[in-house]
């Protein structure tokens, strides 16, 4: 029997998933979470085989839930079920240890097959997500959001994500504060954002924070 916890903040979607999954002869829904914090608590308590997780959650986002579950309970297979098809969310989710990533547009039979596969340790990825990962490999880790970043820019971006000031970054990297300002300016321009806070959020989504 495959034991599942569903983490989905939309009640209609959650109830529909539970109803559908519970009628499968080899699947049992052992818990339902309405937000990220509940999801972590339920997984700790129920120790399911599979966590069916939406990435866009209140209280704690799905990526953070995924990181915690993968770190504390690596035997739980996390199957991401979401409407989000954005490389700023997809790539970090895969990096964070998602066993599978499927879209809410999948058919019921495809969803059941995905649940069974991740429970058996078989990875499941939507074809479009596979293409994203192939592009990531082809273009390299310095390629984010359509722009290529130097290794130094990635280092500065990571430190921005840790809320370090330009002065602190300069000391950490052994470069001048003026050079840091130049790197920060280039990073904001490449990301198409206007503030360090936006850059920090983006970096964390990319797994750099």
C-alpha cells in the first residue's frame, strides 16, 4: 500500500485528489495539508511513502517544504504537482530533491502512474521539464533566466541572497567595495530587477541562497 500525504492549499483540488486517490486499491491518503507548515508536520507525523506537493503554498512555500523533507526524511518521495512551469521554480525543485514533477494538466491515469513510479524510486518528469533540464546542462550553471553570469557574479549573487552588504561581500571575496558595486549593478541589469531584495529572492529560487 502506497501511503500519501497531499499538500494543496485549494480545497476543491485537494478534496478531488483525495477522493480519486483513495479509490485506488494500492493507495491510501493518510493526511491532507492546507499549507507548507502543515505539510512538514504531517510528513513528520505520518511518515508517508509519497508527498504530493504543490509548490505555491501559504505559510511556507513548497520549495522550502521540499528541502526540509528531503533533508530530514529522504525516504519520502516528493512528487510535485503544480501549475507552475517556470524554470525559476522547476530547476530549484529538481535540485532540492523532487522525485517527480508533473503538471496539473496531466490525466488521472498519468497521475496515478506518476505516484506509483516515484513510490518505486523511479523519477518522473513532465517532457517540458526534461527540456528545461537539458537546456540547463547545455548552457551551464552560470546561465540563469536567459542571461549568462560569470563565476564572480554568481558568488556575489549568492552573498546578496544571504543579506550581506557590499562592504561585507568585499571583505568575504577579498575585492574592493567599488568592484562589488559594479558586480551588483551588472547582476540587477541581467536579472531585470531594480532592488537587491528582488535579486536575493531570485537567487534563493535558483538554489543559490
